[in-house]
C-alpha cells in the first residue's frame, strides 16, 4: 500500500498490523537524545524545531553520505529507547514512528488513544533504505552528530505496520504464531 505524509486519520484508520507500506513525502529523524530535548521543550511550553503534527519520526542515526549520495546507510535503531518520550509526542500530534523492535504498553495505549501508528523498518537493509531517501536537510541539534534531527524527503520508503490503532501488535502476533511447544 502506498501512503503519503503528512499522515491523516483516514490513512491511519486504514492501516492494520502486518500491512506493508511504501511511504512517500517528508519524514524526520530523531533518536533518544533528540527526543529528550523535544519533550523538554514541550514541558517548558517552548516551540519545537519542527511541527510534529501529523508527521513521522524515523529512529535512525544515518552514516555520512558517500560522494554522489544524499545520505549514508540509515537502518532503524531499537525503538524502546524512545518509549519514555513517545506518548507525550503522540499527544502533541506525532502520528507515526519508524524503528525496529517492540513498544511498551504506554506507547501502544497512546497509539490507540490518539490515532497514531508504529512502523517497522527492516534492520540490516540500511543501504537499501537509503536509496528511497532523495533529499536531506539538517533541522536541529547539529551537536548530536548522526543523531541530529534531519528532514528527509522519501519516495517509496519500505516499512510494515507493527502497532495499529485497533490494538493489533505484529510482534506479539508473530511470537504466538511461531512459538514452538517443547
């Protein structure tokens, strides 16, 4: 299924755990240090460096670009490190996250309550994922190096829905599906 950003409730309502998507549009990068700064700005009632409303954050710290490329390898990082910050960002309008691994119950509750979605990207496919990124712009926190917030323009960025607004969880479903009794 092809989807575009910014995300709308209509698109989010159409997504179910296990759906494969190709994302086109703008997504932002941020990891745990940037998330902490964003949440602190919200708590201080200060403006964020970009409008998170209806946006997607990709949990990644890309490598430097090789000559002739806009970005280096950029595979997903483990999402649970962002769990302490994610519910407040969702409450303030964030609609999508891309990472790898499962999310805690508080994040899943916020996803359902505020109509958001968590996508998984394929770990180990960092160079392939980079091919879908057509433009990169540094937005904030240059001092964080690879973990700075960047604005990415993507075409057909591959991902799979892990957690949807209906409480479905691809991680749990697959564990149950492939669990072997001994």
